[in-house]
């Protein structure tokens, strides 16, 4: 405030005496702060150790809690099992006692009581220890199984991981929409949206709903059911006497009924040899519970739909599964390892050769030889990365027409010493999803991704006309035996009939689901339609009545009638090959494959069936009558 010389006397005295009385020199202040800091640091380390100790105790308590919870859960399961055993023993006792003498009755009662007590003989501590050991061994076993699956995954899993096909996500709207061509000129699969997203190995997989379930999508989710063939169907609708079980095959007996449950066959119609029940969760949306069962009380899968929309289970006639031309089951003959997802198959009229279409090529197999392991020829078509969607043989077997994810159809000369392309047909559409050949082999029809049906003159290799009507991709096609009518299905939820003589549309059938496959019956006026909704519908072309079949659990990807017209097959994303009776759809047999079944064909003599699947192989079946 003031210079020291000018400060008052009492202030000068205070200034001169304060440092000596407090002794607050700088070194002393620093030492004091240092001591306090060390004290606080020691306190911090002590608290940190205490916190870590508490965290360790918390983790240990949680571990004990989980262990005791699992033990409690195991005890509850064990107690439930013991209760069930007691109930069964009571039932057995009640069934036996009426047939025994009084002395024997007492012996039976005593034996039952001893059996009950033996299940509770262990003390609680012993029981807890046993369950704990069981849980730990179960965890170890599950870990070993996981490692085994990781190291030795199935072909189906490898197929799904390595595929880059139909690389799109489903549109945000419930219905799938066809797409415009990509920048490279390739056409995405039917049902894809215009915005594409590649599905590559190592990337996170989309859910099933987000996958493009367009026509013959190989990225189908694999089922855990084991592969089995020739499973004859029970009389689900209640009136059919089945064909019986056949030696050497895993067949489901058609005569299993409600009594099977009483002798240990859990669920409906399940054979002890087959761990697959196709009806366990089969329900028809919108149908009352009373109509879900057929006349025998079993789940119904075939329904007659009247003109006013009323659905009733179909009472099958006695000869539904018997008679001339009706197969009993199918036997697997060959597995053709194509190496890529097989989106198209066809079999020659001589049943000597099978043609499988995958990515960028068609492979030719000589199935007349036992154990066909390698293809006899490879026809390189389209671009290497584009999938073949359809391949059709001309009736003489000397030419093959191939279409797929390109605007060009290839016509192959198979009679040449080495198969070669003899002509190419180019349209404005970016992709062809299905092909059909006229009975006289002069005209070819191609279903295009832009919804048009292109008609080709095979003799002159020229475009004759286009049928326009589908507002989205045309996905499937078939032609009547007389060559006068053409049936097409599309991703616009419609089936259309075309008059080939007049070049106009005759009929249109509207559905609530996209159409993925169809077939026209060679011997009658019936049209079978396979849908994304998993239904198969059988339409009569002259009246509004129809049948609706509900055995598939996912979209129906391909469909084919036998030449006799008495039966047909359908395949789906649920890995199933179903054989049906025309027209009411009594199930003749089923085959469960290891992956989505994308395509199928039946030989002209109805003796063989060939399928193409998502696990990069084709399968040849012999039809047994």
C-alpha cells in the first residue's frame, strides 16, 4: 500500500514480525503439500484395491448364481421326468391289474412303488452333484460339436456362404419387384429391387425376409432336416388308403393314425424311421379350426375352393394313390455334382443325358452309365458370372436352347462332334427367366424380366412377336399340348392365358402372391400354379372352382406335370420335392433334400425325375410304380 519508509509505525511492526511467528517459508510449504499428496495417493491405491476385490466378489457371486440357476433348472426337469415316469407307471399298473390275480396285483403295485422310489433315491446333495456334472459335460459336448461343425461344415452351408447370386435385397414393400439392368448389363433375379446390394462371403447375412426371394433364389435358408427320399404321405385328408411301406426305404406309413400317439409315435403320422413330420405346424391362414382337420381328424392339406371362396377339405377318392400310372415312391439314382448352384435342369427323351445349368455354363451328364461322376461335356453360355435360368431340349434331342441373366438366348447344336452354338437370339430384355418350346418345335417362347413374352421363329432365328400384359417380370411359362394356348405367370401376381392363333390374351387370374412356377396338365384342363406364399393352386381353365394345397413351407420354385397327366411334382425353398395327384392334390410321396430345390424336370416316359438344388448338385430319381 505504502512504501515501507512512509508506512505507519504499527504497520511496519506487523510486517516485520509476521514471518517469524508463522514460519511459512516456501520450502516448508512445499514439504507440507508433498506429504498431503503422498497420503492421498496411498488412500487412492487402497480404495482401488478394495474396488477390485469387490468386483471380483461380484463376478464370483454372479457365476455362482448362474450355476445354481442351471442346477435348479436341471432339478426341475428331473422332477418333471420323475412325475411323467410315475404317471406312466400308474397307467401301466391300471392296465395290468384287471388281468391279474389279487396276489399278482399286490406284486405289481409294490413293483411300481419301488420304481417310483428308486427315481427319488439319491439324496439332494448327490442329485445336485449329478446334475452339475451332467450340465458341465453337456456344455463340453456342445462345444465339441460346434468345433466339428466349424471345421467340417456341410456342402449346403458352404454353398450358401460362397454364393453371389441374386445379389439384391427385398424391396421395402411386401411384394417383390423386378429390377432394371445393372450398369454392367446384367439382369438381377426376378423379384429383386432396383437398388442392389452384393452378398459376399464374410459379410453379415441378411435375414430371410430381406433376401430377394425371386424366382429360384439359391440363397435360401437351409433346413436342419436330414435328407431322405421316398416318404409316402399319410392320408392327411382322411379318406385315402395309403400305398404302404416299402422295404429298404425310409417311408412314412400311410396307415398311421391317432392310435400311433398312444404307442409312442409323437405327433401325427410320424414313422419311427423318419425324424421329419411335414404336418407338425401346417395351418391354413384364415380357415377355422374345424376345417383344419380332414374327415379322419388329421391335419388337412388339400382344400376345394368354390366360386364364392368357400374352402372345404377334399375327401380323396379310394383310388387316389393306386392305379395305373400312379407312382408309389421315388428312389435316388445319381447325384450330379455340378459345382455351382443348379438353377435349371432338363432330361433327354431317351433318358440318357441330363443337362444342368449353373453359373455361366450348362453341363451334360451321361446318366446311362452307373455312377455318373463327371460331366461328358460343358457348354459355356452367357457371361461367366451370370446364371442359367432355363434350358430346353427340342423334341429330337439334337438342339438345346439356353436362357438366363442376359439378353441373349443360345441355341446349341448337340449333334455336332463337339457341341457348338449354331445361333443366338437377342431381345431388348436384360434377362430371360423361363423358356417353352411349341409341340412342333418351330417356335420358342421366352419369359423376360421386363414382363414381355417373346415369340421366336427357330427356323429363321427371328423375333416374331411379343405378348405384352404382365406389369412385372414374367417368371414361368407352359404351353398346351395342341399348341394353341400359352400360360404365363408373373411377379405381378397374375397368371395369363394367350391365344397363339390370334395373338391376344384370353384369361387373367389374379392372386395375392407372386407366381414362381406353373404347369399345364397334358391330359386335362387343369393348371397348377406355384407361389411365393408356399401354396400350390390347381385351377380349372373353364370354370372358377380350384384346389389349394398346403404342404410346402416356403415359396414354390418349380413345378412339372408327368406326361400321363395323372400326377405332378413341385419343389421349393423348403428343400422339398412333393409329388401330387391330379387335380385334387393327394400327396403321393415326398423327398427332403439338403438345400432349396430350385428346378425340376420329369422324363417323357415318366420314369425319372431330376432336380437342381442350392447345394451345387442335381439329383436323379427313379420313379417306382
